[in-house]
C-alpha cells in the first residue's frame, strides 16, 4: 500500500508542476503579445468612379434596313438556286444577314 500512495503522490506532483509551468508560459506569451503594437488594420482600397456609359447609338431606319436585308436574302437565294452556294453556306450567310 505505501508503494501505491507514493506512486499517486508522485503523479500528482508531476501533473501539478506541468500545469503550473504551462500556465506560466501561457501568461508570459500573452503578455508579450499584448505588449506588441497591433498590426495596422487593412485599409480598404479606393476605387475611381466608373466612367459613364457611352450614349446609345442612333437606331437605323427600320424600313430601309429591312429592305436592304430582303434584297440581300433574295440575291443569296438566287445564288443557292443556281448552285453557286450550298444549302449550308446559304444558311450561314442568311443567319449573318438577319443578325446584323
């Protein structure tokens, strides 16, 4: 029984010493960190105001534009019918004309 008590006492002394040392190290580090100057706060970058959007382009005359597109499509259809353009080429050109 005396050996058991001695072992428990030794464990208690070792654990108590380790706790005391750990607490002292923690306090010392906290003191060092608090003594340091705080890091400068992150400064928000400043941005220039975006430039104003460009004025809208004037709308082309709808009637004249549509007439020109119809004339181009008519010429393309004639070229397709003559065999100068393949049906796939005709579709590509037609899409370009209608998109523009």
